[in-house]
C-alpha cells in the first residue's frame, strides 16, 4: 500500500454512488458545490447493477410472456412459446451497462470528481480511500454517507451454498428453476414468485408468521387469489423453518399454525431475509456517530447526524429501504448543505411491486384505519368494469380509495392492476395535496383508459360509480 504524502482538501465528499449518492452529487453540482463522489464498485450501486434494474428486467420479461395467450386472441403470434434465458441475461447486461454509462457521463458533464476506492474514517473530518496499492487521505467540510445495505441470510439457513439465494443473486441464475421455493412476503419475494412462475418455474411460496405487510390487505388477498390461479402453492404462517442443501437440490422443512411438519424439495430457495446497513468498513465507531438499536445512523430532517459535518441518506438511515427514499434524501441533504430549507416527508411514500399485475399502496390502509379507529369510507372499483382493461385483456385487479368520512379528504389509494406503477405518482400527488373527493371527481379523464378506474372508485364512495352494480346507501362501506 502506498500512502499519499499530502492530505487533500475537499468541499463535499459523498461516499456511495448508488441512486441516492449520485443524485446528491448531481444536485450538489447544480447548486455550485464542489463534489467528490467515492464508490468502491460500479456507479449506480446495488440498485442499478444487482437490484432494482436487473430485477425489473425479469419482471418485464415475465409480464410479456404472460401476454402470449392474449396476443393469440388478437391474431398475433408465431406459435413459438419458447423462452431463452441466455438472451434475457444478455439484455439485462445491456440495460445495466447503458444506464451505468449514462450515470458516468452525467457525473462527467456536471464536473463531479469520481474516485474509485474504499473509504474509511480517520477522524471526524478526515477519511482515507484505499484502491489497490494506493491510499489517499482527504479532509472535508461535509460528507454524505450513502453506502446502502446488504441482504442478510436468516439464521435458520444452515447450508449456504449455491441453491439458497438472496435478492442480489436471484436474477443471475443461468437457468429457470424447475421448482423455486420463495420465502418472504415483501415486494421482492412477491416479484420473484410472480416472475419465475410466468417464466416457467413451478413455484411454492412460504409466507412468514406475523410478518408485517406494507400493502393494503385487499391487495395481498388478490395476489393470493391470482397466485393460486397460476398454480403457485402457498403456505401461510410459516414457523420452525430449516433447510438442507445438496449439490442437486434444497429441502425446506417447516410447520404452519394449522398442520404438522411439512417437507418440500426444490431446485432453489429464494429468501428475502433482512438487510443491514453497509457501515462496518467505514469505521464510524471511532468518531462517535449515533446509531439506532438496529445499527442505522440517526439523522434529523436535514439528513444531518449528531456530528454537524456528517450527513447520511438511504439504506444507512432508518425507514423503508427503498431507492425512492434515498434519492429524495440525497437531494435534501445537499440542499441543506447549500443553505436551502428542504424537507423529507415519507408519509406518502409509494410501496410498489412489479408483480403480474403490478400493485401499489399509498397512504392509509384499511387495516390502519381499523387499528386507529378512524372514521373513513372505503370504495373499491374492479378493473373488470373498465373498458380499456377489457380491450387489453388486463381485467384482473382493482382501485381502492379510503376517504375521511367527515372531511372527504382522501387518506389512501391502493391499486393492483395494469398501470398501477405509472399511476402511483398521481396517487402520491393527490394525497400530498390533501385532495378531497370532489378534487378527483371534477376533472375529465381520458376514455378509454385505466385512470377512469380512479374516478369510479371515488364515485363509488357515495354509490355513484357508473360501471359498478348499484349499491344501497346502507351497504356503503364505512369503518
């Protein structure tokens, strides 16, 4: 190792080049800050290179394969139902490479200094960066920690070979598993189960006992119904789980609350597991950063830690481990450093799943309303009554609206169905603006289109939905 003789001075250093880190760097450059971005692997981080982007290549391919029967109904198709995993993997690599190149070019265009290496704190205002035999020392005015998180295998997985997979390697498989066992009920597990079933795997999904569910319960029930229709085997309330792995398969043993011991053999096992913040190699213990009991860095509304010059964003902070959170926090951190007065409010963060069909939950769920005793009205419009859903053959799903019974302010919007991901931005805007029922009923909606379902869901709150069967006033749902 060659140690740099001179300590170099920097204005703003960002450690971690994922979505939060590079977004912060670019926003900082836009504000006139001199920015140095340090990344030990590839720009784009885990999200672009191993997580969000590669996984969505698979979910996109799965959704297209699921359309084959409908295309035949339209008179389109060659009769070839084959699937080439090698081509999909090549396409995935192309997409990742193109997007990563785009991030690199944006950093260059914004005159951001990019340094590859592993950063470690030497003092409260000083870090060392190691890259091979080179070791440089930097003093900084401010630093933003954006090093992300790493999936952690559950303790009950005793054999950790090639057939038990986590989120960062499930989409690197060079084969479609004959039988894929999926453990978990977060969005990643739901996407994995949905996608691999559409791509040809036999899928068994194991839902953990008393695991917290961020989606509205009705969405989860609909996904369960669709999974069963696609012959995905479901076990609920899993407990006392254990594994045994060989070169050829993996065996999972477990119990449920309703029956005795179950033993399932599969080609591979996917496990959602948990995630831990990537902080160990940074040496933050020597500088006195305050952390939560789970090891996340505690920050204020400006993303500032207990040390004024040190900020933290994304998966190293408490809250949902989502790229959308990291991106917003990154912008807020640099805007705070630049003297602006931004804020982060995660109240209406969209929770999405690129399942078939996709799903989104924003705001208050029905179970939350019941638990808190709020007086709300609820309406659910089935996409089976939507004209464009019939045209496209995407009639599964619904749009659900939860409204305050007294103020008529919309508290929550939930959707499972085609277009849910794209419409989620509008759902967030409506909730952020404290929109009332009339604010949704008054505008004009393109016809035919999936967005009409939102209008009809709101009209359904008072029995005015046109494409739903008449509902007596006494039957309108209030909780």
